[in-house]
């Protein structure tokens, strides 16, 4: 089973301006990772990807790419001025899309813990909408171990829900809030919460791995690492081999960060890259079939109870 644990549910109007703004920002991220494409090359794909409110196109692409299950997630940021009613509506849309494609999609609630009603909102997403976990982007301006975050994590711990939380620097975010060290408190204080550090810290992967080695409820996903493979494949192989040698294969999960990087590196290619790790490279590094299977789906199936 192949499981993508990190795909952004975007209920956006498929206008040219929105697609251009989104594509321009993501191309900057990709360029800084060493992958260059022109706006005109990727713009048609972004227009199409954004126009998928019920995730029908996503599931068709999953079939084409060999992906069995995808976790679709909502990102909430109070700084955008969205009220509680609207953020619940977006989460409900996401939950309904997952329910339409039951067995293929699971949904993660996006509730910014800075909302005073955040614990109750998150509980509603789980108990009434049937969502399957929590998604945070603390680099929007909050620490994931802050008192307001802990109030939401109390609910996640009670309900046994996993947390997927952004953990990496980005060009247009407040990186200090997304440093791996802040996950250490959560792992200790909320043993029933499986923590997935999105991007495994990326450039901070050593810090993430240092925590994950001693906290088995801290995992990490490979979202955004496809850019590293395309631009610096030997570095990707060396880093991933070192991570698995430190931790074993049980705490690394396949993820695409879709649909944001799909026009840059297709998910079909990304799945093929991971499968291809079992072939010994010119660098002499090789990965076992068991390690690849764990990354592609076995670990995520355990965490999400699939």
C-alpha cells in the first residue's frame, strides 16, 4: 500500500490571478531548492489542480500514480481574517470530499490554535465531521508547544488523533516557530499523539532525527524532498540513508506536499524515485525493499490505523 500523508485540500476559485500568485510563490521555493521551471510551463497545471473541490481529479491522479491513500489537509491561519464559521465550513468540505472517496482519502482538520474556541472547533471536526487528525502550520506565528496549542493537543491526546505539523524553514514564513525542538515537549506530554514532522525538518533534519531517535511518537514525512532528489540526488540518497541508519525505517513517511509541487515533480516520478532506491547507486548506497515498503505506506498505515 502506498500512502501520501501530506496533500493540501484547496477550495479556491480557479482564477488566473490566484493560480499565478500561487504558482509564482511555489516556483520560488523550487528554485531555491535547485529546480527551475518557468511560470508559463506550470500555470495550466496549477489552474487545473486548483479546480477540484470534491477531489475527483486527485483520485484519478492517484490511480495513475499508483497511490492508494492520500491524507488531505486544511491549513488555517487566523491572520487571514477567516471567522470560525468559515473555517469549519472549509473543514467540512474537506471531510465530505474524503467521505465521497472513502478508502482512498482521509482528512486532517486545519484549526489554528490561536483561535479562542480552537479546542471545541477541533473536537467538532473529529466527532461530527469524521476527520482523522490535525494539521498545523506554526510558522504562521505560533509555537506548537504554546499554552493555546496544548489546549488543542489535549483533545487530540484524548481522541488519539495524529498531528501533522510543518517543520522546516520556508521563504515566506516565520521559521523560528517551526523548529523541531518544539516537538520534544509535545512528544513527552502527549503520548497518545503521533507527531508527523512535515518535511522532517528539511535543512534541520539532524535536529529532527535527534528527537525522533528517543521519541518513537515523532515521525517525519518526505514532502518537499523530491526537489532535493531532482536537483541533488546524491545528497538525497546520503541524507536518507543516514536518517534510516540513525532511526531505522519506522519513522519516515512518504508525502508529496501536493498539489503544490506536482507540476514541478510529478507524483508518479516521486513514487518511482522511492521505489528505485532499492537499486544500488554509483555512490554504493542501497536501500532494502523492507525500508522502501515502510516509507511508502507501512508506517502511515500504522499511524492512521488503516
